[in-house]
C-alpha cells in the first residue's frame, strides 16, 4: 500500500524534527519513497507567533490504515507531542503527522471514515501547506 503523509512542526528545531520523523517513519512504517522540500506557513486554524515547517512524504508498506495511524501517533509521542488537537482546537506542537491519502496495491484510492481516521483527509485540499508539497511528490 502507498500512503501520503503530511508532517508539520512549529516548535523547536522544526527542520531537524521533520527529518527525524521521516527517519522513524522509514524504520517503523515502511519505505519512504518520496519526500517533498520544506514548505513554510503560518499556523492554520489558530493564532501563534510560531510559523510551521511542513513536508509531505510517500510511504510504501504492508500496514493497514489503522496500523499506520497508531505508528504515526507513536512517532509523534516519541518526538515530544503529548496531546492531539481536540474538538477542532489546534495548538503549537513539535510534530504533527497526518495520513492524507492512501492507495492499495492495485493503485485504487482507499476511501474510509471512522471516528478515528478519515481517508482522504477531509481538509487537505484547503491547506496549501499540504497541497503544494503533495503535488511536488506526485500525490495530488
């Protein structure tokens, strides 16, 4: 399966955190086949003096969507994120990893929705910090 992930950081050494997250994705989820350049943006959905550094990557893995979600959340915790956004209330964070799109081995897009995970990500097309890096790696 191929997953397109969006990563963002607006606390600490943002670029270093993103590099480390991509490294861990490669170790814990699967083979990172493409990675975009950094994209810098203002916070989306909340106000902060800390701008974001973002990127998108493509990952090949045999893991199912909920397994990828669990792994990305584990990587977030390992890199210092202690809570997820709740009820649409976003905050500054050292790392955020979202599953944006997923494709099965026949290259058919996976569409699913649950209380924990919706694929494709329901807001990604509204966010230049996702759309532009995703387009760069061929995921749009």
